[in-house]
C-alpha cells in the first residue's frame, strides 16, 4: 500500500487458456502463472501471520464481552 492509502498493482504473469488440442503448448504458461499465484498467496499468508503476531490485544474488554456472547455458543 502506498503512503496515501492507494494500492500498487503489478502484472506478474499473463497466459492464454487453450481450448483446442493445437494450443496445448500454452499450458506451460498457465501452469507457470498458477505457480506465481501460489507463491504470492504464500507470501501474503506469511505477512498476515507476522502482522497478527505484532498486534497487541487487550486483556480486558473483548468483542465477546461487548456483544455479551456466551462462552460455549460456537462449540459443538
């Protein structure tokens, strides 16, 4: 994210999805693009994990306390 709150977008890969047997050589580009997506999602998950570790949580008031949600309501 940029300092003014906007997001920066970058094109990482493009691919044409082949629908005919003659276009089968294009599947390499599709698989490469899927690998790039997988790597980017993995990086984002690691980053979100680091952000979650750095968040300081309140020991006193929780969302459960504010909404008065009973302790065992979501347990089966």
